[in-house]
C-alpha cells in the first residue's frame, strides 16, 4: 500500500504540499515568539543628538580642522541600557587619525565603547578633514583706544602694555594670515587721569576678521593710558557793554564759570591771558540771566561749552541833596581893640540853599561848605 502511494506522482505532490504548509506554520510561530520575547525585554530605537566627537591623533605637531563638535546617533537595543547611557553621557563618537598625513582627506566616524546588544548609525557617517602643520609665531600687542575714552579737555598719551608681545599657536595657513594682535581699551566713564585697564587680546587676519582657532600664551593684558589736561586754561572777564535804561544801574555781573580751556597753536595760546566777554546791558530792566556765546581767538578751539550763563543784577538811581551852610564870621575892629559881631553882613539865622544832583548810590551824599570873610 505505501509502496503504491509513493510510486504515484500525484501522491508525492500532495505530500510535499502538506509538508510545506507544516513548515510555514512552525516558522511563523517561532518569529512571533521571538518578537514577543524582544518586546518583553524592552528593546527600542532612539535618536540621540549632540553626541560629542573626539579626535584620536598621536601627533602634537599638527592641527586638525573640519571635524564637527557633535553628531547625531540612532541607537537600537535595550531601552533601559540606552536610557542609562544617555543620562550618563556615555554615547561618544571618535575620528581615528593615527598615522594621518598632512593634507585633506575623508575619514569615517565610529561609535565608541558601545555595550553588547546596542547598535548605532551615525549621521554623518564620514567627514572631510584638513590636517595642517602646527606653528607658533610671536606678535607685538597693539593697544587701541576706543572712541570717547578720554574726557573733553583731556588728551591721551602713548599707551603701554604689561607685555610687549604674545605667542600665537595654530594651523600654519592661519598663523601666516594674521595681520595684527589688538588690545582694545574701553572704560565705563571717560578718563580724566592716567589709568591702567585690563582688556582681552584679539587676533585679526588680513581682512581684520577675528581669528578664533588659535591658542594664545596670554589672553589678557594690562594697558596703561597716560591722561593729561589738553590746551590752556584761561580766565574770563565780563565787560559791561551798552548804557542801562533810565533809573537803572548795574550792580553786578557774574558768570557760571570762571575760566575756559582752549586748544590750538602753542604760540597763540602763550599770548592769551584772558578771554573778554562783552555783556550787553542796554535792555536790562531787572535781575536776569543771559546766555552768551563765547568768541575765542583765531587758531584756537574752545574745548568746554561755547555758551556761558551770566547773571546781571540791577538797582535804581536815587537823588541826593547837597547842602551849603552860611555861618557868622567874627571881625576884629583894630581901632577900638574889640571884637564886634557883624550882624549886618550875616543873618543870625542860617539860610540854606540846596542843589539837586543825580548819583549812582542808594544813600544821600551830604557835603558842607564854609565861607570865611
């Protein structure tokens, strides 16, 4: 019976079909069990960003550029392991440049120290890096004073630094492209005296752009800025100009400043002892404050404000009386050797005459005249 079935072609075909169905059923159930087991174990896929990149390089005489500081990593594996590594910052990527030669080349990024069961895909997978010779060059530090550093009426001398030069280390092409090393000086308030200020050092290229991929042996310097008063201080003198109105007198003229500072030709400044300021009083009727613009000699410049305030105080004119008194004069009669009173010549009562005059005082001026005959 079995021999007859095995000898039949159709019987063999049916038997093969049955065996195929059985094998498919067993394989499907095994896959489901495997997926179920992985799910129970907590496997997952997660994207980790900002994974740091480390450059492995044995040579200290070269500088590598083009390597990103961080990349993105897609990791697959145990959820608990992934979370623990992420919290501890254990995900790292490295670029191996062992025995790399000077020049430009493409290198592969590799995950570092992944535990068993954790797989990773890095983005980007490769980067183009440039390897240059590292050189050191010495540059003079140039102090630079910011605008408005010194107050008006003062001038800055030649600034000095606590160190004259600084050593800069970096890629050969970058170092050869350095134009200057600046130490810019700024201050919160305008300077009126010699001051020492600590400031940062800036490295600039041929286009005066800031260079950052270099190392400095000193990143800050102390700059001393000599400050002195500029020009010449000259007193001002108020000069009354014009005639006051009737019954008005000028009691005083007072300015809000006593001197000004001038800059200009040294010979011209030597000849200036005072700045005369005319003050027009012809229109003054009471105590007022006038704003007067100062005029300075040719070839000089006024550093302080060109306008001053002048306080004009006034008073009123008053009339005073001038009195003349006549007195009795005793005349001696030589013939009779006696003194007689000349009442015919003078009255026994005093007669006063008065003349009125105008004076510029508030009190009356009284003068007395005596006549002897």
